C-alpha cells in the first residue's frame, strides 16, 4: 500500500491570526506518521512547515532547531530544492534573531542552490533578501 503525503505550500503570513494558520500539533501527528512509515522526505517537509509557523509566532529558537533537523534530512536524502527552501527560511529566522552572519550564510547557500537548479523565481527572491541584508549592514 502506497501512501503519498502532500504538505500545503501556501505561505503563512505574520499578519495573519494564529487561528488562520495550521496548528503545530497536527504537524506533530504528521511527524509521528512519517516516522512510523519511514517517510523521511515528508518528515523533512513537515519540519520546514512547522518552522515557518513557529517563526510567524515569534518562536524563533524552536524554528531554528527544526531547520537544523530539516537540513540534516535534506543533506542525507540529497533533496537540493528542499534544502534551498530550508536555507531561505532559516536565513529569515536568523534575520529576526539579528544574527546577520548566519542570515547571510543561509541566504547565500539558498541562492547558490536555486541558481544551480535553474529556479529563477526563487533565485531572484532570495537575491533580493540577501541584498537587503547587505544594505542593512552597509555592505559588510
């Protein structure tokens, strides 16, 4: 029996109400199901989505930890596009934590991967975020 899980890729905005975003406990259930089914690809995506929700709720340390877990799985599985999204979102978490070094590193990594994978929309969006960071630091 083949079970395919798809996570919703709609953006979650900070301006939205908490009730309008998916509930983290549902991702915990999905995490348990992915572990039970040994579906690491869906697991890393669940980590990423959970991290985005936590960032929207200003729970930055928890989001940071989930991005680390997502990164490890993406590297192990060789899923470059998801790794790039992970680094992009991780860079935004670092921005909110005022960790400019990590922000630049993660955004630069995302930019490199999106460029390599020929994903121009994502590449351009990350480049704009990276330029904003460079501009905020006076080009450091």
